[in-house]
C-alpha cells in the first residue's frame, strides 16, 4: 500500500515539474519568436531537454554549470536543436 502511494506521489511531482519546465520553455521561445528568431515546432521532450541536461550535469559533476558551460549548452546544443 505505501509503495503505491509513494509511486503515485513521485509521479505527480514529476508531472508537475515537467509541466512547469515546458511552460517556462514555451514562454522563453515565445520571447525568441517575438524578437525574430525562427523556432521550429518542438515536442515536449525537446522542450524538457535543457532541464534534463542541467540535471544530469549536476548529478555527474555535483556542481552547477559555469558560465562557459552555459554558453556551450545554448550555442552548441539548444540553438541548433530549436532552430534546425
């Protein structure tokens, strides 16, 4: 019984976090489009990509991305994926 409850709680937390991440990306991409960027239609998986990469980096490195790594994430991964 408790295991089912724990699984349910974690799935709800994951769902809420995923929704908020996508909501944030939709807002950021809307700003980019308003400033003339050509953004292709994106799936929810692609919109979660920045958050997943940051989370994975933190798990592996046990530290936040530094400024250079943030620039690389945007310039080398996200812009090509979002505009490609």
